[in-house]
């Protein structure tokens, strides 16, 4: 492959994983995922993060070729998750004099996973600078975005932010590496939001703290460890993270339901029709038993309002609705308008369980909950008009 140059002596080394089915063995990857690593071939050479082990067969050869036989001096580990650091052991075997750069929390994990000798580790603190020649690397500690050891590396000279998981997303890079080479919307935007809402969203308050640290830095390039490199409009991706971490939502409604025999589904469709008649244009309906929760959570993060409905199941709510509610408790989207509904045949329980869940979320309830026995009809569903009137 041709060298992919980000800036002066800075090279993109990445690969596409189209084989992995689940990210973290949990989140579906229908469009794969890209792993990004970066090599700075300066007076001192620096590798910024590695790739997932086994994802690129010629990775070491490519580093060797760019360095033209010189040794690799430093490996900067911004984040210890295996899709960025699992080749650390191999790098140490290939370059035995290699120095590993990270913070004190990085070292504790390196010691646990690789048995790293302290003599090979360079501990850096917040705002510390490593001079490698033309480039000067400043380290910005960003804990809990999204692990405790997470940090970013900022090149003072060329204004490059190596951000690791921050500003990244799901999806492969199909030819285009840079933002000006791709159509970002809607495919990569949706996959970036799905990544943020499910993996990073829980730590949104820490994202805001990280963005405050970056405020005032001139950023010409954003180089994440997943997704495209931003060189034309880096402010766009930073702005997306700012909005998402502030829980700024678009007008729209997500209706997520669990239905065994179709009655709760009819209620969801009836509610959606009333909302459309009221002029609401962004309405998404999801059957929680069919659609993976990561897509539902992504749209819940995107839109202002949420309606949840469940049939009764063993005197509680449907197990797949339990799953969604559990994950919503974890990622904790804020500032939502919401309404609830349920259906049952004898003792109920679905709506009662939804109410118990909603009490934990501190959202804005817009209308009285609706719980129907048996088959729904227009008369029984009269209360949905109030929901449709007040949901936005």
C-alpha cells in the first residue's frame, strides 16, 4: 500500500476488520470497524497506539519500511483496551529497547497484562511534553473517557490531536481515510453516535472535563483510533462530542415496545399515528425483541422524547424490555420527555415494572401511564392522545 501521510513525518497505519461480528463481544458490527495507529518518523520515532492483535499481518513490516531500518524509540499508549494495546508484547519483542509512554494507571495495567519492567516505562503526567525533534508531544490526561487510564497525545508543532477512542466510531474506512474523502452522513454519523451513546455516553460528564482541557488548543487534525481522520473540519467532530456529552437532543420520539402477541405493538403504532397527525416528523418505532439495543439507545440519545411499552411477562415486563431498561440505567441519557404504556391479560406487571425503572431516571413524565387489559381499541386507547399532545 502507498504511504498515507497525515502531516510532516506523521503516517497513518490502520486496517479494517470486516470479520468481527461483535465489538467487545457485545455490540453488532454489520459494517465492521477500523483500527487506527500512527507512526511519527522524527529524530526519535514514536508509534501512537497499536492495532488489535492479528488484525494486520504486515503491520511490523510497514513500520520497518517507513523507519528505513531505524529502531522504534517510543510506543505511546493512550488507552489500554486490547484493540489499541494488545500488540504491546510483540512490539517489545521486536524492538527490545522500546520505551513505553503512558501515565501511572497505564503502567499498572501493563504490569498486569504484559509483566512490563519499570525500566521500559516512561511515566508522563498531565501537560508533560516529550521532545522528539521537529514534533513536540504534549500529553493530556482524560480519565474515564472511557477507562481510568485514558489520555490523548497532542502534537504542539503540527496541531495534531491523537485522541484514541474519543471522536471515533464503528464502521470500516472503505478507501477514504480522511473526512474530506468520504460522505460522513448519514452512515458514519449514525455509527459514531451508536459508538458514543453505548460505550462513552455513561461518562459524558468526564467528556466535558476532557473537552475543557482541550479548549484553547489549536487542532488542525483529529486522529482517533476508530473511524476517519479529520483534517478538513476537525471542529465538526469535536462539536458532535460536545453536543452529545451535554445531552443536547433533536426533536423527535423513540417508541420502544415489547409485545408477545401484537397487542402492545398495536398500541405503539396507534400512538405513533397520533403523533404524526400532530406534526411530529421524527418518529422511530422499535421492537426490542428484534432490534439490538445499541441502535435503540443511539436514537434515544439522538431524540428528545421516549415512549416505552411492555406487555406483562411473569408479573413483570418482557425480558427484552428489562435488558433495554438496564442498559439505559447504565448509559443514563438525560433530559428526556417520556411516557409509558403496557398491556396484560390477567394480573399485569409490565407497566408497574416500567414505572419502577423510570423513577430512577429523573426524566420528565408528560402524561399519565396507560395500562390496557385484552385487545386494544380506539376507546381503550383514548389516553394516547394526551401523550401525543405533550410528548415534545
